[in-house]
C-alpha cells in the first residue's frame, strides 16, 4: 500500500539518494578535518601561545593569570568549540547555493 514508482522514477530517486549521501559524507569529512586542524593549531601549538599573549596584552595581566584564563575558558570547553565548528560547517554547506538540475538535486 505504499507509493509505487515507475522504473525511471526509481532510478532517479536512487541517484538522488546517492548524491545526497555523497554530499553529507563530504560535509562530515570536511567538518571532521577542520576540527582536527583547529585542535592542533589552537589548543596545542602556536595559536594557543598567541591567545595567551593577546590576553596578557589586552587585559594587562601576568602570564600565570593569562595561562589560567586560557586553560579555563579555551581548554576546558574544547568540546563546545568543536561542536560549534561542526555545526557551523554543516550550516554553511546546507545554506550554500546549490545548482539544481532538472532531475537530480
């Protein structure tokens, strides 16, 4: 008692499903690698030191205080930052203009 599709419609629907799955997997991979790059750059290497230096400069605090601020507000909430980045990547690609064919998205 479901909707019966003609043969051509089934082929088009399968192509549509495949294209949607390919696009979703590509977005997921991009988001995953972006999170890894941000983790390595921001939380592990030089960018973390730059953030501490910026905190020292703009807030006029000692290095110990800047390191504690960096630890408490950046390192402790890394899951939140990563989630925001992944959501932002998905939102960007979902809202991006996508050319549409006559038959397949």
